[in-house]
C-alpha cells in the first residue's frame, strides 16, 4: 500500500512491429487490424492497482525519420519495452540497436523488456524463440512473445515490468 508509484514507460521498435497495438490492448482492451502508423509519439496512462503502479506510457513512432526524437521519450524512463515482429527478421535487428542505444544513453536502472509480437502469426514466423531468448538473456531483458491481436502475454509483460520496478 502507500502512494501510487508513477512510472514512465517507453515503447521502442521498428515501424509496424505493433507498439501501438500492444499499448492499446493493454490500456483499452482494443485491437485494430488497420492501426494507423504513429506520428511523433502518443501518450497514454494505465494504473495497475494490484501492483500499485501508474504507468505513464510513451508510444513512440518507429519510422526512421522520428529516430532522433526518441531520447526525449526514453530519458528518465523507469522502463522500456522494445518490440519486434516475430515474422520480420529485420525488426529484431532494429530491436537490438535500440537495446544498444538504451544501454549507452538510457537510465542505467531502467527495467527493460523485449516483446516478440505477432505471436499469433506462427505460420509466418521468421525469428525463433531461442534466438530472441538468447539475446534477451545476454542483455538482461525480460522476454515475452506477445500478440496484441489475441491478447497473448500482454498483461504478463506489463505485470512483469511493474513487479521489477525499483520501489521508491
Ligand atoms: P509505428 O507506429 O509505425 O511505429 O508502428 P507500430 O509499432 O505502432 O505498429 P502498429 O501497432 O501500428 O501495428 C502495425 C500493424 O500490425 C497493424 O496493422 C496492426 O493491426 C498489426 N498488428 C499489431 N500487433 C499485431 C499482432 O499481435 N498480431 C497481428 N496479426 N497483427 C498485429
Ligand atoms: Mg505506432
């Protein structure tokens, strides 16, 4: 108990990986097959009463031309979710680059999670669970395979982060 802990959380990752869809699923329980590409960034909040945490969420734009804005959103963040698309090898490469950038320039105590999204598209899988898990283990990231579409592991991902936040 005690005061609600506010925690800034940022989502980073390739365009189309499903950052906005994961956030929309988590915050509003919604999913859209034709989710619009994010321009700049979007801000949403979500309270998890059982964890006593209020997430202040920055959903960034994955398009390359917005890359230079990212530090504004990850600076001071308590947590980051780096999202890739399990059907897209290149998106894992982009995720690895984001992890490197956060390790160099982010808050050193940041709780980081890797989300392999679109797990419902198993027939089109291009990244094995083992490859992503190994990368996650080597870099101290939590790893979940998620689907914003079916709601697989979405709550688990954010609950894991909430539980690992340093208590202030
Ligand atoms: P940017 O805002 O451009 O960086 O993209 P984003 O990472 O926010 O991706 P977005 O959430 O807009 O999703 C891109 C497309 O993938 C949309 O058409 C979504 O409907 C679809 N999508 C997102 N998550 C999933 C998922 O888990 N499964 C499936 N099948 N499609 C998904
Ligand atoms: Mg988006």
